[in-house]
C-alpha cells in the first residue's frame, strides 16, 4: 500500500511538474560559438569555447522565466594566429573585458502561455547585454521548442538580434571599418537540459532511491553545443550598372547570358557569378577588359565547342559548368538542368570555332605553389597591380569591399590567391600563374601587407624570455702552496 501511495504521489507530482520552475543548464566545457564577420578580403569564420549559463522557468508559465549566459571572449580563433591576436587584443580587448554576459529577465509577446512538446513557440526575450564594460537593454526575438527523450527534457532556442558596436565602445580601426557597418547581427541556436523539479526530487529522496536512467546529468557532463553566427553589416553597396545584353531574354542564349551574371546560380554562402571569374571576350590581344582589369581565370569566349573540358574530367559543356557551380560557387547539389542547358547554349553562341582547341590553361591545380620572399617586392608597382588584378571584385559596389593595405599577413594572402592547402577562401577563386606571375604577386603582397607606418593593428611586443641557464660554473679550488 505504501508503495502504491508513493507511486501515486510521484505521478501527481510529475503531472504538476511542468508548472514548477526548473533550472535548465547549458553544460558547456567543450561547446563552440561560431561567428562570421564580413571583411574586405572575404568573410572571416571563427569559433570560441568556454560557455556557461542557466535558464529558470516553468513550461506552463515560461513567460516569467529568466537566465544568465556567459561567453568567454578570449577564446576566439579564426584559423590564423596573428588575426586571432588582433581580434582579442585590438577589438575585444579581452585582457580588460574577458567575457560578455547576457542576463534575461523575462519574455514578452509570447505566442503561447505554455510550452508544448515538439511544437515551436515564439517570444521576445528581454534583459541586458554586458559587453566591453558597457551594459545596455536588449530584446531578442526567439523561437523555442521543448522535447523529451529518455526521461530527459531539453529546450532548443534560436533567435537573431542586432548589436550596435558603438553603444559598447568597441574600438573599430577607421581604415578597416570604413568598409564595414557598425551593427553586428547575431544569430544563435542553443540547447538547454532541464533538472528535475524540486518537489519531485524531494519526494524521491524521501521514499525511494533515484534511478540513474533518466536523471538529470551530473555537473560537468557535455551538453549540446551553442552556435553563434555574427555578421557585421557593411554599408549599402553602390548600385551596379546593368550590363547591356546581347541576346533577347526570350531565347535560350539570352537566359544563359543573364544567368552568367546571376549569383543565385551558386550557393547562399558565396556571391560569385560566372562573370566573377571569367571574361567573355577574345583574350588573344591581352587579358585586360574594357575597365583595365584582369579576371582570375581564362575567358570563356570560344570555349563552347571543345571536345572535352577540365582536362578530360567533363565530356560535355553542361558537366563542365556544373563542376564550377559545385566547386567554386559552393552549391552542393549543382545547378538545375535547365540552367545548365541555358548557360551552355550561351557559351556555344559566343564560340565561333566549330572545332575549338583544348585549353589546358585555366585553373591548373597542380601548379599551386608558395612564393619566396612574399613581402620583398615593390609596393609602388604592387599598388598598380592590385588595381589591375583585384579591382574587378574588390571595389566599392563590387562583389567584395576594397582591399585595405596594412590589414593582411603575407603568407595568408599567398595561400588565398594560389589556393594552397590551408586556405579558407569561400568566395575568392584561385588565380593561376598563367595569369598572375610570382613577381607580380610578390609586388601585390608587399603593397597590401604595408609597412610599420601603415599597419592597422599594433601588436604588443612579446616578452623576451631568457634561456634557461645551466648550474653556475665554479672554478676549481686553488691548490695550497
């Protein structure tokens, strides 16, 4: 009888548990924060570890909940150690302000008064954000989903909000951030695990030992990761002049001509178009286009009727185009067949030779090499060459913002241009040595790296640690005379 009463009590307490506040813990010893920052050369992707925090609320009255989340600002990494040093020391100033704290005091504009398992609920989380020594009110539109598995309840939360960097006094070196906006858009996804309600824990402790299965995880157990994506908005781009079309939109070649300039052919993470890399003019008289720029890869003029493509990897023009869409425009599924057909029709239309020769020049991946003395060139020549080889993409209103001398590291630039293993390019295509010689690349790198007077970030000198000395030498004793 006593066992039945205990079981009935636990059942009733379980039914009421959702109305009692729980502590929902983000167990983060190895969690990662991911961020993406728009930058002049390409988007910067980074990650951090060191998250901790809890939420407290009841599923049946979640609008009255609150919480506290801490983010370690000193652990951000971007894949380049010198850039990481710049972000921590010059941007976050993590030595003075080691963490950011988000305190949530409640929810407003809730879509439902109670959370229901496997159903989305929306609300505005309100509270304060403390960052860089400043604290300001914040409002975060969120979507939450409650779920249960193996006796363990969890809550998935996602949302997006803006942070105005000037509000928090974050220093933004003018020469760098003139190309970027002043607002950071933060989007996040987080999973929190619930502890047992206090009444259930007390009842179990009084009447029966707690079961190991289904119990709340012990402190220190790894929890699901928290993802955080940061995109710093740039100034609005200057409206680009629409190209003068050579073919009617109602024709297949006309549709292909427009797709050649359309970024939607590729992936959302890559704004490249076919035009970003390839010209469509006869280059036998030189690589320059009408604006005096050089595209990163060979022209596609007279390329539509070759017997094979990609050095034999593609037997048809449609398959060759699809390789570009997948590999360089980063669209995993490739382009739809109708787009491939229209693009192929356009390229055949601008190919006058019925028996075009093989072309082994574009993107010779086997020739990826570094260069010696990458910053030992001529900066004045490099400034002219940067306009010639880079301004087609890196300019006001273009695909990427203008390049900023003094911002980059020499080895980093060479890796990006040559696509040497370890590069992190998401949009920048490789520029082969058949178009950009080593001597020209060295001059460009020298100009963009800059000198001590043009460096944007000032690194603190590293302390000199004296080498460890051996035991002091002792002269032998003087013999008695």
